[in-house]
């Protein structure tokens, strides 16, 4: 049996990624990017169709309901995955800005589509939920 180099092993593993398999590492990535705060942060960093750096405080104000702890954790995970960069400027107090990387911009385009779909179809979903709940209530009587 031929020995594979590390690069060949990585290439083989990449070719074998299949999110339907329980052990596939892409499942953890799907879990991460399907988080609501991840989606909203990615959208916020390009809120006006043009990606732009944002300060932590701007993100915090824009994302109603996010706790400081959750925002910090989510930003760190996005930075670790290479989706955003963090730039600290030595001012008093320190100015920290976040910006999408090329990888983050490629994901942001898809996430913005999902966000737009959700906003466009929310009335339909609410109508369907109400109809379903009314039917379930009638069956339970």
C-alpha cells in the first residue's frame, strides 16, 4: 500500500466530506453557520449591500436582543473560522472593528438570501402556523 503525503490525505478527506454522515466535520460548520446570531452578524457586516468594517458597539446596537457574552462568543468563533477579521486600534478606549474576509463574503451572500426570504415570507409562515395550530386544537377536542 502506498503511503500518502499529508497534502494527499487532506485532499482525500476533503473529497469525502458528506454532511449526511454523522462523523463529517462539515456538520459542525453547518451548525455554526445556521445559528441566528452568526447569520445576523454576517448580514450586518454588509448591511448596505457593501461589506464594511463595524465596531463592536455598532453591532451590539444593531442586533437587538444579543447579549454581550453571546456577541463576543459569536465574533470569536467567526474569527476562528476565518469568516471575519478583528482589528484593534490602540486608542483610549481601544477601538475594535470587525470585517468580513473573502471567505465570509462568499457565505454572506447566501445568508442574506435566506434572511430576505424569511422577511418576505414571514406572513405566509405565520398564517400556516395559525392554521396548523387551529387544526391541531380541533383534533384534540
